[in-house]
């Protein structure tokens, strides 16, 4: 009887240790994701400001660069959406992609 109690106590202590260990890992990952989302948001806003400037050159290279920036902006938005969907709330968030010019 006493051996069973000792074994159960040891198992309980081990499981508690690993629960706290994994909880700390999850908290660190969550903080890293939040920091990454802040960086993505800043870059998204900077790219959006750049894309609001009208382009007066009809060169293929300039149009290609603008299209690449638009694709980068949309991919940043997609990554941010996927990272923020990791929470338990299964809310549907619509992504509004900007139309290509």
C-alpha cells in the first residue's frame, strides 16, 4: 500500500514538472508569435504607404516591382492571419486582398 502511494506521488511530481515545463514553452512561443505579428504589422503598414504613391513610369520593370510589393503585402497579411488563428477562438476573419493594378 505504501509503495503504491510513493509511486503515485513520484508520478504526480513528474507530471507536474512536465506540465509546468511545457506551459513555459507555450508561453515563450506565444510571446514570440506576438512579437512577430508586431513586426509583420509594421512592415505591412510601410509597404502599404509605399504602394499608395502613384507610379508615373510605364516601364515593365517598375510595374513588376510594384506588383512584387503588392504580393509581398498580401503574403504578410496571410501570414499574420495564419499566426493569429492559432488561438482557441475559431472566428472567421476575412482577408481583403488589394486588387492588382
